[in-house]
C-alpha cells in the first residue's frame, strides 16, 4: 500500500487538488439573452447557487440576497395589518426581494406586482428557478413596463415600491431610474399617503438622501451586511422614502 502523505507534504498535496480545475465545481451558463443596448444578460449556476451577470459583472446573486431581503422586510412591516396591500417591485432579478415580500405579507387579497421588461428572465424563473414566487404565489402579477408611465397609472393606490439599483435594469441614458425625475415623480404619485419607496444598492449612492428630501420625501437610512457571516462584511445601504401626508411632491 502506498503511504499516505503527511505534514507539509500532505498540505501541499491537498492544495494541489484544490487548485486543480478538474476538482473544482464549474460555473455553468444556464441561459443568455441580448438586451436592447446589445449587452448580454446571463444566468449562471455554481455549486447550486444562481447569479445574474451583465457586462461581465454579477448584478444579482448571493451578495445581494441580504440587502434585498431586508429591504423588503422593512418596506412591508407597516402594511402587515392592511387587508389588501399593494406592492410594486421594479425588477425581478432572481426573486430574492419578491420572495421576502411574499413571506412578509400573508394577506390573501394582497397584490404583488413585478415590473420586469426582460421577458426571457421571467422564462428562466419558470425553467431553472422552480421555487420562484412567480410560480408558487398566485398573488404575483407580472408586467413588462417599468417606465414612469406604468407607475403613473397607479395614482395613489400603492403601499410600497421596491427597487434594487443593481438588479433593476437602468432607465434612459443607462442611468438608474432614481436619477430620472419623471420616474421618481411617478413613484411618488403612485403611492398612497404614508406609502414607501424602498431603495437598496450594492454601493452607496452619493447625495441620494439629499435629493429625496428636496423632492418632498421623508427619508430614513439603514445598512445591512451583504455577507452576514463574513468576519469583515461589507454593508449595503437601504433607503426608506416615505410619502408625507400632504400627498404632493414639491
């Protein structure tokens, strides 16, 4: 019998195995689609975990779960007693925020609307993400228009609007929707008095609180570790912007 390596030799033997691509679990591209700007959106799977990649960078995956989940929890908390809450999510992503809303609001007459313009992404949920709330929660409504026009049609009826700036596709000129004055105004008008616009992002957004305050919102800021179990976790910001009782944006 060949003797088993021990000591430093055994350690290096183990490292050689770990560094050998043959022994590493591969990253698999499950699906791809070309967006309007000719960029490629990809659905990846690695060791049972999924991620979305755009411009070669991960925009949604394990690193965004914590922020998306906490954003949804904070946004839904005031509306748990409401008989028929109406929530709008801008961007489907991998469904992390949607799943959190589905858990937080248990009312049978709740309406959870997802605005997702990338139709192949919806199909990927049905084909590859079989636990997705769009399949299992009958209260979920899918629409493919995330523009100001879509929000304007809901004037004064929505309790909460949720958006993760990395997960939702950008608006005109490849800028986040919150940089579009027409979209932000439409979000304000879509909410009931006391309704919430919940925003999160992987990275801080310069002057966002100031901009929201200037346009009539009441703003609270939070932060959540993107990897709660990490020794030195990075923190993702969350903004809760409340529509005041005046119900009119300045």
